[in-house]
C-alpha cells in the first residue's frame, strides 16, 4: 500500500539543529527519528544548492565558556549524541583537556568560518510502497533539510595549580578576557610568582580545512587535535613561542588556517551541523506516533543530567590521577583510582540506560528508577597534604605561609646534611625533585633533632609516622608535637623550669666521699670525711654542727632505719671498717652499735630491705690490715635493728667494690658492676632475701662499670648510667635483659649522682671523666669533674643537657631530696666543691604535649 501523501501550498513547521560529531554526520534527505534522536534511512531526494552568505570570526579576542565549547562541539549536556563518545573523538578529548576543575582554570578561544548553507531543494520521496508503520521505522518523523558548512579552530590554555590557594591568587590578579595575542605574556607575568610546579598546557583543535597542516606546523600525532605543548612557570618561554606560532597559523590568510577554507579546495569546509524538519515541510504527510508524554521526557532529561554530572566527576578524578601537578600519596592515588573505576562503571551503565530509554520509550521511567549510585561530594576530591613531599611542594610555593616556607627550607637543609650525596650541585638542582629526595631521606631517618633550626610548622614531620623520636629540645615550649603518639617528642620545656641555687651558708667543714641521709623530720644528716657531723635544715637553708661521730670515716654507708635512726657502717678511716655506729635522731647523738660488722668494708653498699633489715654487700676488704685496693670482697651480711647484730648470708658469685645495689619492686636486690683488680665488671646478680640465695644473670651488661648509678624507674626497670663512660642501658627485671640505649649521655660520667623525679624523668648530674681509682686523695681539686647536668626521658630514651650548671664541678658528692621539688647537693671532689652546697629546684612536666 502506498503511503498517504498530501500536498499543501503553505505550512509553518519547526526545525531541529543536529550538531555534527564523529558518530553523527547526516546527509541531505536522510530520515531522522526525533523520538530516539537517531538517523534513519535515505528517504528523500532532491537538488542540493548553496544559499546564504559566508561569515567569519577570526579575532580570538575573548575566551568562550566551557558550556559554549561543548555546544560548539556538538556535545552539550543532555544531547544523546554525547553518550559513549567521550573517549573516542578528538573533539571530546579537546573538551576534556580544556575543562577546569578545583585545581585548574582554562581559557578557550575560538575562530569560526561559515560558508553558504547546503539546502535540499525540491525534496521527493526515495522510498516507495511503504505503509505508515514501515515508513516510521525506515524514515522517522523528520528529514535532514539543510547543512551548515564551515570550519572551526579552537585554542585552550589550561593552568594547573599546586593548591586552591594558588588558583585563587591567580584568579584574583588575572582575567582571561584578554585576547589570545596577549594571553601568553599575561599568563607569564601571573604564573612567574607561583610555584615552579605550576603547569601550563596549550591545546588546539581544528574542524574542517586541511588538518594535516597542524601536523606539519606543530609536529602532532593526531590528525585533528593536538596537545602540542606543556610548560611550567619556570620555562614559560616555550609556551610563548608556541602561542606565537599558533596565532600566526590562525590568522595568516596566505599559508595559515584561513587559506584552507574554500569550497573549491580538496580539504575545504566541514559539515558543522545539520537541520531537520518534519516531513510536513516537504508536503509529505504520514501517520506519526503521538508525542512522548511528560514523564518520559522528564526521565530522559534526568538520565542526561545524571550522565553529565557523573562524567564531570569522572573527568576530574582522571585528571587528578594523570594530568595534575598535585603530588598524590599512595592512599590518595588508590582512592582516586577506585573513584575513577566506579565512575567509569556508572558511565557505562548510564549509557546503556539512556539508549534503552530512547529505543524503548515505554520503559524509560522504569529505567531511570533502576539507576542507583550516589555521586561523590566535593570533599572527596580535596587533596589535603598527608605526605612529606606534598607539604614540601606547598612550602616551596611563593604563596605558602611563611612558617611553612621557613620550615621546609630548614628541613631540606637538614636532609642535605644527613645524605649530601643524594643532592645535585646547586646549579643543577632545578632539574631534580628536591622534595622527593628529601622525603626518601626522612623515610629512613628514625631520630631527628631540630637543634639549631627554627622550625615552626611541624606538620611535614608529622607525616613521618615511622619516626621513633623527634628532638624538640631547642624548639619553643609552645611548639606542638606533630605525632598522634606525642610520646615520640622529646620536650625540653623543663629546661627553663629548673635551676641550681648556691647556698651562701655552706658546710662548716669540707665534705668529700661522705654520706648524706634524709631524716624522718625533713632534715639531712651529713657524715664522713671529718669526724664532726652536721645537719641541714631546709626551713632555714643552713647547716649546723651536730655531735661528733665515734670514728671518722669516708666511703662508708649511712642508712636511715625504720626506727628513724641512721646506721653508719665501715669505710676508710681509723677503726672505721671494723665498726658500726648509730645516729640517734631524737637525741642527735652517735652511739656505738653493740655488735660490729663481721667483715671489714669500704666502698660497699647497704640496702634497706622491706622488712627493716639492712643488706650489706661487697666492698674493699682490709685483709692485710691495710686497704690495698686489691682485695674486693664477695661477702654479704644482714643487719637486724632489733638485735643490732650482723649475720652472714650467702656470698655473691663475684667480689665487687664500688658497685651499685638497687631494691626492686619485688623486694629483690639487683647488684650491678663494680671494680676488681682485673678491671670493671659487666656482670650482675640478684639477691632474694626470702631464700637467702643469689641468681647470677647470664646476660651481661654492654659496658663494664663502677661508680655508676642504677636508678629505679616508675615502670620497675633500672636505668644504669655512666661508670666512667657515656653509655647507658636499661635492665628489665621481668626478662633479665639489658637494653643498650642508642643515644649516649652528653658527658662521660663516674662518681656522679642520679635521681628519679616524680614525672618519671631522671636527672643526672656531676661526676668526673677519668677512670682512675684514686682513693688516697690529697686534695679535692679534680680537673675532670663536671658541673653539667642532664635529664633522661624514659619514653623517648634521650638525654637532654640542662642549660643551667652547678655552681662548681663536683664528683663523689651527695644528693638528698628535701621538701617539694628540691634536691640538696653537698660537697664532693672538684674545685671548691668540698666547701660548698647548693639546691637544685625543678618542676616536673610531661614529655609530650
């Protein structure tokens, strides 16, 4: 049955413009199904004629918007022709490369040439014997009645910034309203003040004409579009040169783009767009399908909008991964890669859904309801610095805050000192990634000191989570620890909260190798070296003479008993090693102990046990009637205050003198080091009062020691420091393991003192450097004695030198806690030490923020 044809003399009909793309280049007379936005068969024939006047716009004086570019390229939002072509066409690639995002801005310039339109005259049907239903399938409801001929040339300048701050600063001082001819110089002025990582990309797209000429001029690989140059703010001359060539190509009538546009040339104008009209305009009438209802139109519109929004996010994620100047961490790259994959999968599904909606209108509403998946938020695309090199990039940007700039500059200098061989000479550093090299160095740095560097912004260091300690001893006290685990930071704010205060009223007699014992009433008893004892009263900060000792003695022990009396045992001096006496604190008198020690001793230890008895260990013996310094003893005895008797107990495994005995939290006694004629000892053993037995620790100390300190820490471990060395180690009673500290003390120390503060730190002060065992002293002047002090932080395991020194160098002196946060220092060996005393006042503080 022949189609029903009616011829009218006049008709007012609408026309639809179809933009040309790689997938949609219609011919005159071709059918078009508007309901599905797709071309149909060749349905009409006629006579093609050229009508109208040619037009041209070649000024390139202002930038067009991205929306206008999409429209000019036939890919405006909502058009079905855009779906599925974004990865395949040169126009789509140009559009993608020209789009701006959160970290970039773009300027797009367009030159357009329009020629006479090609119009189909005297249209006639080319399809015979088609009924109305078959006509709709074969020819649609409209036909292509006109083609717009011409050519277009596009240039885009895209600038990628290191941060949004750089982008905002650039936008505030530069406008793309300037013509293309001056854009190069304007961009150069603007980006010269930005980071050297700022990137400028110039793209060109030609539609129509002899596109091979772009290949010749710019040495491109793509026949229609070419990203022909990238440059940074450091070498912008390259971009300026190419821009000059581009402008010449765009405007040169004899050899450039305009010379290619002529209907007579082989590679002349292209079909830029086509216009369709209903068949009624050709006086052809058929039964048409009813218009789509509003719900279907709305569903198509919503699908297109969802596709557009998804594609925008896909392009943004893809650019951050591949084209952005912003450095990404591994985590950020993985997250963006997952976003890119997810968005691409959504695009594929949206493309299929859109085609299904156009091809099967009745299913359109159901198809839209099946579309799931929320878009990402703006926050998901933010790239906040989380690795060192990212902060470094920002710090080297001219727009970075001054504290960050100064800190990055200092950290780069520190890195150069740590591994100078990894850096190029200064005149070549412009070609290397300084931030990446510095990050590599810091990634293998476990301990970092900021001494001598004013680093205010510690956020770059905070990204180095592997770091064990950060030395902030020279940093301002308000500096915050950048690590989540703030115990990694060694804080030195206590340095300015302690001081040594010399007492003007010092001891009435020289004191060295003596003993100082805090009494129950808060006073301190000073005994030894001289026969006359004296008492220090913290209330008056004065010394007053007390009664005389029964025997003069030094290198003895003085132990506060639970009764409040003080037990003096042994020591050098006439009859001292063979005797013991007690200081009656109530009467302030010395009385001879009823029973004498079982063994002569000097430079021994006396430890008050938890049951009130006193454990007396080792020391030099008086085996030949004189102290020769050759006879260390391994004998041990216990004094019982109730009977005043000494009882011999099991001996140590080795003889020891000038050793240390420390009461542990489990009531056992740890004995470390000591001296024998064969030298200092590395061994240690533990005495158990309950079993009267000794356990020899199989593991040795890392250093032989005598006249060292062994200080009980809050966690039950023991800090063993010095002994005429600057090395220290920690003993763990639970594992019997000695851990050597990686960082030594600031001084070699022996005959020094150590005290555990209430906040867990340990102050170490005084001592001397030389390791000779000088027990026959003619004077108190020891040139190797120290006046310095330092504090050990058990958390960071670092020793911090205190800025304040003792009033005089001291070794073999005594310390006694008095009152709150005060320590009394008395006498010692050193210039003027034996005649002086001073107070160390301190305030405790945390090692972290």
